[in-house]
C-alpha cells in the first residue's frame, strides 16, 4: 500500500499537508508522531474512511478507489475509539463482525477460536464486553479487526491507557501477526513500542513526514552521546570544600573542552548535571569519531589532575531522533 501526497484540511487547519510513504508485503511499519501530528487523519484516508483533498492511496500500484471491495477485504483498521458492542460477549462480537464479512458455520467458529486465542480472551469469551477492563476491550477490538484475515492491519494507538498485562498481550499478538506475514501499520506515540515492533518507520509532525526509512539506519544518523562524570583528583576538593565555587571547576573543564574541540562542535560541559552536582562533560559525535574524542579528553583530563569516574553512553533512540529533527521532545 502506498500513500502518495495525501492532504487534508479541516476548516482552516491543514491537518495533513503532504504525506507519502509505502508499506511492503509482510512488514511491520511504524507511524510515529506526537498528538495532533496528523496520524489518525492519515490512516483514515488509508482505510478509505475519509477522502483526501489531494493525493491518493494505492493498493498494489493501483488507485485503491478503483477496487473498493478489494480495499475493504484486504484491510483491517483497529481505531482508537473502540468499535465493538459492549452488551455482547467476545464470542458474540467476533461472530457478529465475522458474519458481516460473510463468514459462517464451521469457518466462523474456527476463526472465532483462533482470534480468542490470539488475543488471550478464551477465559472471558462468554462475559459481556462492558464488564471487561479497558485493556481487554482493546484486545477484543483487535480480534474484531482481524476477523476477515486482512493482509494489512492498521492499529491506531492500540495500547493507550491499557494495563501492563493487556499491553504485553497486545504486543505479543502484533508480533504473532507479523510472524504470520500480515503487513502492519503500527500508529503510536510510544517510541519504545515502535522500536520493538517495526523495521521501518515514518515520523510525522504537523502533517508532514519528517523522515521515513529503515529504523536502524535512521537511528544511525543520531549522534553518539557519551556523558563523562568527572571530578578533581585532588583530595582537598575545592568544589566540595566550598573554597572554590563549582563554576571554577566548570571553567577548567570548559577550557579543556575548547582545547580538544576548538569549534565546539561535539564537546559540551554541563553544570550541575550529576548526583553530586558536579559538572559533566558531554561528547556528541558520529559513531566513528567517539573513540578519538574520548582518548583526547582523557589525556587532557589526566594532565590537569581530573579523574573520570564514569562514562555513560546515551542510547540512540527514536526520542533523540525526533529531538534532532524538530528540536522538541516527542512527548511534548
Ligand atoms: N474531524 C476533524 N475536524 C476538525 N479538526 C480535526 C478533525 N480531525 C482531526 N482534526 C485536527 O487535525 C489535527 C490532526 O489530528 P489527528 O487526529 O490526525 O492527529 P494524531 O496525530 O492522530 O493525534 P492523536 O494521537 O492525538 O490522535 C489535530 O489538530 C486535530 O485537532
């Protein structure tokens, strides 16, 4: 499936300005962005629930609107708002929605059993959904989405507000789907879920795709960060005795940092960062450069009687990629 140049405006608000990406057969694709980025609007257009103002959705290279039956059969959307009947049990819900897709008899019974097992609701199968926890309702929502065995499943924030047990169940169900060859678009603002499930991602903000590609490659463009926790080697530590304000130690560090990195491109001194309120030194470089930088700094510190207590490596993750792309935290 491909989204090509999708646009959507509500009144004067351009919710989706220009969104393009494609999902390949059998892949788990993450659509990531903060609240209000335009994710739900995009997937509504992908699922044919909303017409774009411009652009189009392609299914196997053909405009999807030309084949509405195929579009409906091949796609399953689990929306953020639950789409189930609370007064029916899990079995009744699955059977009802299965019936809408023409399933009946032994095939419907078998599919119902498979789905109850996939989402782990066998024990609660006969209880009415209104009495389920929020997480169990989300799991039933997923089962209903899958009833017609769609080849592509779109999951819109499937774990928002669910308990840890249901979250684990949902994530395992998604992994199982992926193992079985179902294509998945996983929409979320939980970076760790997208990192755990998806091979490729698109990062969307203010209605545009900021980055799209293989997750590992995108993360490779995030600079390596090492935080050096340092202290003066002298036992009569001026910082601790109060004779010397920590700013003077900080000034020593600044001086060394500028000697090692005159352009101030990758070595920063931050004041009062660690538990002892001592300054820390941040090295930010490409993956290949950090060993040289660390070596230069440790030699300079040694010459100036400064000890490195600890070196902490910060993870290259989606949170930092988003920060690099937008200058903002993803959760903001
Ligand atoms: N039917 C609508 N009418 C008016 N504005 C809308 C409508 N649907 C969405 N919007 C607005 O469009 C923008 C994008 O909304 P959308 O729901 O697509 O974002 P999102 O990335 O899915 O965020 P969230 O995770 O909060 O749902 C938001 O500013 C939202 O308020």
